[in-house]
């Protein structure tokens, strides 16, 4: 989560990673790993392309290009999402060209 306790995309507070069954298996996951540039359109499977977010946002984003996703998230989250993208990629989301 890069030191955050909230979803990068919607701002929802994420206070725990999992709920557990008594048998030790997880029953609900609250944190998902999202490929900012989706693998399906040429993003790389590397730490520089992965961020933590809430399950709801990850499932909604799916294979949406990051530039389009930025238009779909709350305005107050756009700047921080862009900033983290730049910090991880060393480029802007507009510099990514889907394959």
C-alpha cells in the first residue's frame, strides 16, 4: 500500500487486509493488487506497475487504461493517483501506449 491506509482510487479507508475463517483460511480480502497499466493491454507485471487498492475499485477498473480510469475516480483522488503513477513509472500515464 506504499504506506497508505486508504484506497488510491476512491479514498476509502482500508483498516485490514483480510477476514479469516476459524480454519485459518481467508474469507474476505480488502486489499487488492492492481496493475496500473493492465497486463491485458501491455502493462508489465512488476512492482513499478502495481499498487494496493480496495477490492471494489480493482474489480471495477479491470482492464481499463489508467488514463481512462482517472476520469472515473473522485476528483480528490486524481492528483494523488497521478503522482503515485509518476513516482512508480517515472512517466505520466499518457506516456503509456497500449499494445
